[in-house]
C-alpha cells in the first residue's frame, strides 16, 4: 500500500462537452469535491490545454481526471502524448462529461462524475492503491492519439449523427435503424453512407490484397459504440491494434450486426480482421476520418502504432 504521494491530482474540465452544457453546475460541484486536494484546469483552446498538461507534468501529478466526452478525451490524450511522448503517463480517471461516453464504457467507468471524483480523491489521500484497466493509445502520424479510428461508413455515420445538432444516443439508434431498413429495401440512404472507398493498407510491412472498403476501423478498445464490439480481439492482444475492414455492401453488413454485437468474428471473405503492431493507409485522395468522435480530413497517408499504456482508474 502506498502511504504518501507528492504529485497530487489534476482535473481537466471541458465546459463545452455535451453533459457539461446541460449541467452547468457540475464543474462547481467537482471543484468543491476536489477542494484544495488537487487543481482544476478549464483550458480555453488546444494551445492552453497543452500548456496546462505541461504544468501538470512539471508538478509530477499522479492522477489526471478528465471531465468531458470522447472528443475531450481524444484531445487530452493527444496533448498528453505530445508532452510525455512514450514516457509513463499519470493514472487517468474519466468523469463521463460527454453525450455518448464510449471510451468511459470501454474502460469500465459506471459512476456519475461527482461520485467518481469523490472516490478518487478519498482513495488517493488515504494512500490506497487504485484498481486500473490498461489500454494502449492509438497513435496516428505521431501527431494525434486516441483509441478508435474510423473512416468510410464509420465517419459518414458520425457526420450524419452530428448534422443539425441534438446529438444523443437516441439519435444514433435512429440512424442505425434507418440504415438497416434502407439496406433491406435497397434505397440510397445506406449505400450513400456506406459507399466504397479505395485505400491501400499495409500491416507490419505486409500489404493487403483488398483495396476497396465500405467501412474501416482501427482500435485499441473493443466497443465501437451502441454496444457493438468489433474490436474484441484487442483484449487478448493489449499491445497491438485491431483492424476491421468491411468490403461488403450494406445489406450483407446489416446481416452481420448480431455477430458484431456479440463480439464474434464476421465469417465473410470480404471482411478483413487483423491484429498488427503498425498499420499504414494510403489513398490517392484526402482521407476523411474520425478519432473518438472528432472529425479530420486532409492527409493521404496515415500511419498507426500502439502508443504508451494508459492506466484507467475503475471502481
């Protein structure tokens, strides 16, 4: 048992995340729980976020709490990677401040934000060890870091999800249901969202023969969202990435959804499912993609590797 810790607790809070906007008093309550036993940062902009993380590193904090959703976690992880590199990171506690909270679900966080922070503070200052769950960061082009990458249908689904605002789990379920119905009826909605993309892929230096996909994902956590677990193999391969590339049309994809939800392999010749240490994607056009819900576009070559381990605190 640890009897003393000098580094302390840091909290990064995003006032613009979905749950924080709906609950403006949450950050005040979190600050009250934290009291003088740690420091809370509310950075305005990504430059300030990196500066706050550098301050926390200089103070050698032991625990970093993140109050925000998946996008906030991705931005914090990117800045952590830029500040720490491959050096050991502080333990991470997620306070579930977003709309979907997919990463928090992947690492076993079930408690509301106030309860989670309260337990972290109490256990830390009692000198008691934390129970943790470890996942590697997914590092992209040595510039961005997160846990779930997606393009093709995954990115197009999120674009539809963000369209018009009012993002919520209910909206995501409605879009998924509309896609399934469209696939069965053969209408354009599903074929537009899951249109074919041409992309060359290399895994650990070995090229894949297939170069056309309707959906492509790379992850270091199992759950993609809405309870679907296509990346379940990373649980037995913690220092690797799992790539799932789907080359079938929407109707065949819809038929595979039950197996994906049950974390079972999709037994089709037009589905690539691989574990690798390094992955490279190349396209003749700029690649549109998502990392943990944030959208990007511009690069024509993307390189992926497993980054440093992240120890997530769980109760």
